[in-house]
C-alpha cells in the first residue's frame, strides 16, 4: 500500500522545485539574472535532498517507521538529479562549455572546486544504487561506499558557506542540521559498543563485611 500510494506522491513532490523554476521561467519571474537564480536554486535543492536522505535513517528508527527506508534511494537519486542540473547550469548556461574559462574560475574560486568534489562523490553512489549493483558489490562494501554521502554533504555545506559573501545564516543552519545527523550516527555507533562493554564486564564479587 505504501509503495503504491506514497512513492508516486513523494516522486511528484520531489519534482516541485524544478516545476517551480520552470513556471517562473515561463512567466519571466526569474529576475534580472536568471542564470544565477537557477544555479542557486538547483544547488540549494541538491543540499536539501542530501540532508533529507540522511534524515531517513534516524527518522525511521526514532519514530519506529521502518517503511521510510523505501524512500531513501529515491531521495538520494533526486539529490544527484538536482546536482546534475546545478552542474549543467554552470557548465552550459554560465560558461558555455568554455573549459579554459572554467579552469580559471576553479583556480580563482575554491568554493567551485569543493562543489565539483561534492558532486563527484555522488556519481558512484548513483551508479551503484540499483539492486544488481548491491548484489555485485556485496552488502558490506556497498554500505561502506555509500558512506561517501557524508563527505558529499559536508562538501555541499562548505561550498554553500564559501559562496555566500555576507550573510552566512543559511549555510550555518544547514551545517547545524548536518552536524545533528552525523552526531546521531556517531552516538548510534558508540552506544551499543559501550552497552556491550558494560554488560561484558564481570560483575564484582559481593563484599563481605566483617562483624566487629
């Protein structure tokens, strides 16, 4: 029932940012610099979808909703999709495939280098998102590979922070959300080990006080 009803609804909802951009473009409401608006919007939604993807695991465990895992791959692929649009906007609309100009831009503005790195980390995750690739890699190796999403999200936050010139409130907000999500994973990793360590310790022998 969840797959039949909610998956199409979530899929459609994930397309709303793109539909909104298309609607504004058709109405001529993208402002004086439409390329900048498209670049900023697609980049921001890439980061948002990365964070939402990382939210699935703690949400399904803390809220006791294991079925949320069904949406994680879709959300991750939408992060890659908007990342592709973000990169394509830069390469095509902004630089017109001028490789020399892009190289100069990367050397001059480090936040672009970090952005490229963050997107590059998403590529192997998208390529190995199918069930056949999970079987081919094996569950353990696949899980280790897909931890690259943590680095990609960090690169996305740094990319956003370095890009903003004055008001860094929004980048810091996303950095805080990412810190919480990573902090949860660190705690979830450490607590079972600490619990096991305590349980595994032999109980101290009861002390016998001498009667005086």
